[in-house]
């Protein structure tokens, strides 16, 4: 079966490769990513579905399209990707010394059949000094990431504890994704190889 990852995220690509998915195509979805006025789980599912639908329209029949969207949620507010170094610093100051929740919505679309789910993971940050935040922002790592950090990169040093699927924080909740893929006839556990 042809599998298409509707994402420009190098992390999502690496995670699918890690699962042993071979020869999948990458077609990033060009959507506005306007979050609807909804709770975080509904919002990430909606955006993921918009991405998957858009790419599915361009794909041949039989292709299974996977899309995702990740948001960091704090005090009832969604933190997306920072637009500037200053905004990244401000986000990190808010995250310092407390816990927040990362939501990733995943959408699977094949021949008009659609499935979505959202996974949440609690992330506990240790207190960060202003110097640490400035130095981290300077690395550039925060810039293309929701909440201005990468749990899989240098950002790891600020994370005291994680409650849930770590890969969900990176942008793709692998445990539930594999279960959902089975419903579309893709079995990544019982492979012949
Ligand atoms: C919190 C966190 C987010 N991220 C990333 C995952 C996502 O790539 C990004 C959130 O932006 P998204 O809009 O979810 O995804 P994207 O724009 O990078 O890619 P596409 O829409 O084409 O699929 O933040 C990390 O890599 N590590 C982290 O610890």
C-alpha cells in the first residue's frame, strides 16, 4: 500500500522511518493551520484532518495519507511555533518550573475514509534561569517547534519528567498510531522481514 506522510516535519519523517515504514512518500500539506475555536484535542485533530484531506486529494486511489499537528497547552492557551527569538524566550519563561500538556492530533485518510485521534502528554520543566533560556534560544532549536523547545534535542536538559508517550511530544504518538494503522490494513508489528 502506498503511504504518504503529509508533513514537512523532519521529526515525523524520522519517526515513521524508525517504525520500519519503507518507501513512504512525503507531501507537505499547505494549509493555513487556523486552529478552530475548540479545546486542544479537537483543535489538533481538526488541523491534522485538514492537512490529510488536502494531500489526499492530490494522491492516487488507494494511498493512505498520514498527517499530524502538535500544540503545547498551558493555562488554557495554545502555544504554537514562536515567530521570533523574543517570542521563543517568552514562551520558555512561561514553561519554566511548571508542567504543561502537549497535544498531537493525527489524521489518517484513505479513499475518503477518515480517522482522527488526539494524544496528550504531560511535560514537567525544571526552573530555567534567564541565562539558560537566552543560551537555548541562541542555538536556534526552539524556532520550528511548538512551545519553543525540542524534547528530543537540547531541550531535553530542562525536562524533569514526562507523563505519557514521549514520541507524542516529538510530533507523532507512535503507540496509538500503530494501532490505528492496523485498522487501515497496515501491520507494523507482525512483518515478514
Ligand atoms: C514540543 C515539541 C514540538 N516539536 C515539533 C513537532 C512539530 O514538528 C512541531 C509543531 O508543528 P506542527 O504544525 O505540528 O508541524 P510542522 O509544521 O512542523 O509540520 P507539518 O505541519 O508539515 O506536519 O513542533 C518537537 O520537535 N519537539 C518538541 O518537544
